[in-house]
C-alpha cells in the first residue's frame, strides 16, 4: 500500500512552456549586439538556434535550403525511399557551393545539339569542354542557340577560357569574373586538368547569405533522418548529409540502442539520437553509444502529437531538456541538446535554451511557410497549409517511417493532421524568431547562448486558479 502510495510523493513535477517565465535581469548589451551562434551537433555550428523537423509536411530540399541560408539547419524527413531522400539532400548540396566539384562537362568531339540537351536537362547555362580530363574550352547557351546542332562542340566553343587556380578565394573569383565579364570560371590544376567550377550566381549568393550554415566546401549544410534499423540508407545518405538524425519516437529502447551502436560504426558523420525524455534515458544512451553528437529531446508535446493522450506517456519538452542537460552535467560531457515539440514563439525558444538546449526544432511553425512541402488550401477566404504527425494515419499509409513507433503501437495512430494558418516565406518567420529570441535574451541579461543557459533565472507561474492573485504567485526556481 505504502509502496504504491509513495509513487505520488516521489513523482517529479513536469514543466513546459506555459508553466515558467524568464525573469528580467541586468542587461549589459542591446538586443542587436546579441550573438545567437550555437551548435546543432558537436561538429556542426549554426548561427541561429532554429532547426526544422524531419516531417513530410515540414522539411524537404526547399525548406532545408532556406533554413541553412539563414543560419539554421533542416533535417530531411524519411517518409520516402532512400533514393528519394538522397535526391533531396543532393538538391540542397548542389544549390550553392563555392567550387562545384562534380562538374557536368562535354567532350570536344560531341555535337552542339548534345550540349544544348545537357544544358536543358540540368538547367545550366554553360559546360566546360574537355579532352580526357583536360580543359580545352567552354560552351555556353549563347554559343549553342544560333549554331547548327550537328556541328562539333570544338567548332562552336570559346577556346580562350578564363580559368582559376584551386586556391582562389571567393573575393578573387568575383574580381576575376568582373574583369573578364564572365559568369563561369573553370578551376584547373597545373596540368590544366579540370578540378572544379565556380559560377557567379554561387559566389554572389555567398555574399547575400553571410550567415549561412555551410560546410568546408561552401555548400549549404543539411541533416537527414534515418531509422536505426536501416544501415544501408544511413551509409548511402552519410556520403552527402552533414549529420544523421536517428528518428524514433522512443530512443530509450534496447533494440534501438543496440541498432544505433552498430550504425554509428558504419558512418563518419555526426549522429544525433532521439527522441529522449529522461535523465536515465540520456545516461543509458550516451554511455552505451560511441560518438553521440547531439540529443533530440521532448516526447509528446508536438502540435500534432497525440502520444500522451493515447498512451498517457511522455516527457514535455522543457522538462526533457532540463533532464538531458542535468544528465550531461553529471557525467561532465558536452553534447548539444535539441529541444523538440510544441515550440510556438521566440520566447519558447529562449526558454528551451535557458533550460540547457542549444537549439530548438520546429514543425508546426515551419509547416506554415511557403517552403514547406505541404499542400495549401483556402478555408473561408484564408490560406492554410497541412501539418501532419509522422505517426498519423495518413503519414503511415506511405509505410516508410513506420518503425519510428514501437511495434505494439504501429496500428494505433500517435499523431494527427491539422491545417495551420499560412505565414508566407520562411525568411520572414525566421527573422521574427531571431528578433524575438534576441529580445528575450535582452530581458534575461544574456548576450549569447551560453550566458542564457548558464545565467538566466526563471520563475514558475502559479496554476490557473491561483493566477488571478498577485505577483507573489511567481516563485523563482532557478
Ligand atoms: P511541433 O509542435 O513543432 O512538433 O509541430 C514537431 C515534433 O513533433 C514530433 N512528432 C510527433 N509526435 N506523434 C507524436 O507523438 C506524431 O505523429 C509526430 N510527428 C512528429 C516530432 O518530434 C517533431 O519534431
């Protein structure tokens, strides 16, 4: 009797966004001086603490490109075949780069008609012409447009090509292109072998998106969701993606941990594990798996989650963040924590950071933007976009991400579908969030993410019944 009764006494209190508030503290900087640089995973720095959910109404290539351009990162969903997911990742990687390494070329012996066809197919405006691996010319849309398609490329191409050395900087490349009025610079080594291509569009975009999340080659960064049980997909995607996110609803599961231990050995990129919700779950996982580079935490708080309603199990996002942060503190390990589920406002993002997160993952908010892959509809003259849980009946019909959920719950939906009011381009939503998070940090007296994690104080908001009384109901807990 007492044993079970004690469960009430020993029960932890779980908090989420509506239960706490950031307390104002002495601020030494103005919001515009606040630095939002943080990390997505151990080896992936990002410039703003925003990440998009791997959901099929949230993140495909367009969303991942937009987020990375503005300093965050997108996680491509896995409710598709491995090849389809790979293509989405490649689209992000191809979208911008300083020096393109996989250059589409044409032989000098080919016909002008073939060159035109390749340009049309890949939507590009020019092709370096090669003889073997050596650069011998360049042929552009202008060269092929008024030329007989049956003549050889070597007769229509420009032979006197302006080239760059592999060590060229973006600034030098722009200068060279302006000087010679060209939009493409083939990159050649000392033997004049073609080793890359620089396009004006790519270098110009680099200047436009200075805060973008890029890899060492200047390409936008992107992460990919995978099942822990699909090592082949993980191996395939890891050749292009910057990080893999082990995407299951309940990571603290013997089979999932064992499968992830094997998967980690097969790939070299950062591995983010999740979702986790308790200190115990984090300690078990981190102690058993090598190279964990990120923790995605929060269970059952998402806008389209019905896990907690259906199962009465869950770990609200703020609680899960605090549990994970305390677990890592206990073992003296630093791994970025990604707060996932239920984030609606910039203040919610700031709160997750105050409790130890490095960044927040958003589904609902990004699903409402133009760049999300979800369909749009008009209801009573207003625009809406679809947002659906990956455990919803309709998402399950694709049967690709079924192993996100435990075997016994496969036939019970754990997610739902909603129409979310359309918010327009993600760039303006990001800028609204960035300003809001900075404003929150200004109030909390933090000039950067680490200060918000370490120095901020929060207060607990009294329950609804007590709320109508005075400010005494706000009690500091940190
Ligand atoms: P928001 O609130 O931003 O949350 O839309 C996004 C997160 O919700 C999780 N997710 C689900 N959780 N059933 C669940 O219990 C589902 O069907 C489902 N689909 C997504 C996921 O963690 C996501 O990042």
